[in-house]
C-alpha cells in the first residue's frame, strides 16, 4: 500500500514538473492548465488557460519580444516563422506566431539568451 502511494506521488510530481504551460511573471513561474476553447469567443487566435488561483486568461498567437543590443530582428523572424505586427522601439516588437504553441515558442526564444519573449495575455471578462 505504501509503495503504491509513493509511486502515485512520484508520478504526479514528475508530470507537474514537466508542465510547459507556464509563463514568467515577476520572476516566478505561473503554471497554467489548458481549458476547452470558449465558444462565445470570436477570437480564434486565443487559447484559454486557468491559472492556479482560478483566474482564466487567454494566450494569443502574438508575443512581445525585446532584443539585446546589436541583434537583427530578421534572424528571429526567419528562424521561428514570425511577422512583425507592431514596432514599439528599436528593440521592442509585437510579433505574430503561426503556431498554436505560443508558450513553448516563448520558452525556446528565451532559451537562446539573445532575446526576451513574453506571451500576449488577455483576461477573460465575465458579465454579471
């Protein structure tokens, strides 16, 4: 009995550790659990998630990217199949992704240490 409980705890903790549905906010990982698409939403480019605190947020197919000095944005655009939606400064851009895996894409971009990427997050508003 103790062995089976220990195995369940081990399996659950390893599954939780492998969760790639997160983003970084104020230096902390915010884990998300994907929920079914909201049928009332007219935005097909948004995937809906629930945060651990119960809040529902949408991750759009767009992301904010900030470059470090002396880098060319075109390299990033070509490598990850992205397009520029808006240029805020010489180093800050809003980019469109053509994949449904925006969170994974932000992790890949951040792992290069050349750029900082952050998903475009929408809050779900409930009418009472």
